[in-house]
């Protein structure tokens, strides 16, 4: 992805391995500044997943792969490390997929760095194909809406939901993107808008509650990412996605989900089986060190919601665009 650091444009990934450390962009510091952090202990990498230093399902997966790489290089118990890393966050399927991928490669004697680098590159390659397939959906003059961050920051590079937008823009198509702010962590405002700005793609940040208003005025296409997709096509994504899918159905707006096959969880039959992460209420009641909610008022803070497959027009994957009833074709 393009990132301006001290006025210079760099081509950088969200997470990578360098000089014995797992390096990543600290997404908590964006958009104010680009801060790079490095870890040489797999437990610290797991904590970076938990505290959202890195976020987005495919990036979480790649980060988990590098955590397992560190564990192997340090001679740690691989099964214990796998359990520790999987405990970092409960919803994103890529986290579990990546840990199992690394356990398999390490059990076969593959070099840990080569295996983890291979996993990260595999995600980039998949996202590039998602961009190729999805860009055909975007036409000149369209108004496109997205929610949360499913860009390069969330996927190592390129993006899932943002991949078709990057590709279409590079093809010379000109369109407009509504990026919902995505409360309470504001990934849409702080991360998606930052990425769109870096690419020069025309966009505006909108309050989450304004999505239905703008759909009523004319939105042509909605593309989101996903953190886990059940076997029947129900999917979990950042809280507020379900709302958009319902309104899109009402107005007849195509609603697409962009995700690699690693995000599909074929062991979970429906969305009812997806574990929804409940995060700290302070994310809702506090801004920085300042409490904005009345003392004594509690907050409920689910990180994700589940959208039924019946509201999905199609899934944009590295295997092509699939309708919900076609996803069994890509069962691993």
C-alpha cells in the first residue's frame, strides 16, 4: 500500500518479518501518524492482535503466522503457542486458519520464516485476485458504500473490500465512496478513509447512522469485508454491517462481501454458531482518557454482528464471485 511517512511516499505492508522481529504498522496511531512497531516474542505478537495494534481478518491471520514463526525460532512448545495465539481474539476465522497452516508446515520441517512469509504472500495474491474480479462491478460515476476497514491494513496489502476499488481506480474509473465511521473504534474514519486518501480515491466519511439516508438518495453498490463466513453464507463482520444489509435489501442495492476462502468456516453450519467477541465497555464510554458517558451507565460492546446469507448478493473471492448457494464449491 502507499503510505506517506515524513512526506515521502513508501510502498509498505501492514505486517512483515525483518531482522528477527515481526514488524507492523500500529493501526491505533492512524491517521495522525505512521508508527512502526516490532516484536521478538510470540506472546507480544498475540497481544498486538488482542489490543488491535493490528486488525482485519487476513492481517490477523498473517500476524498469527508470524507469531508461530517466532515461537518455532525460539524453540517454544508449538502446541502451547498455537493455543496462546488462538486465544487472542475469537471471531476472525483467518486467525485459526493461519495457526493451523503454520502447525502443519512446521510439523513437516519447513523453515518458519519461509512458511510465514509464504502465508502472508498467499493472502496478498488472493486479495489481488479479489480486486480483479470485483473491479468489474464498479462502473464510472457509481456511488459505492463500505463499512469498517477491509483495505490493505486489514489484509497485509491490497485489501478485500477496497481491492476492487483500488483496481477500478487504477483502470481509470471514477466513482465516489461513502466510508461509514464505524463506531466505537472508528476504523472506517481512521483507517479506510486514510487508505482512500493515500490512493487519491474520492470519498467522504459518514456517520454510521447516516447510511440509510444516503442509500435512500442513491447508492449503487455496497462492498464490505468479513471476519468469518459460515457454510450457509451467513457472515460476521464489524458491528453495523447487518443494519446496512437490511437497508440495502429495502432499496434494492447490490450487497457484496469480499473475502478470501480462508475466511470461510465450513465447520460452522450457520451464523448462529459464530462466536461474537464482546469487547470492553470503555471503548464506548471513553474517548482516550476522558469518560463521555454518565458515571454509572453501562455499555454493551459487541465487536461484530451476523448478516444472513439471504441479504448477500454475492461473495467476491479469489475463485470468482459466488452466490451464497455456490460457496460449497470452494469447500477446503
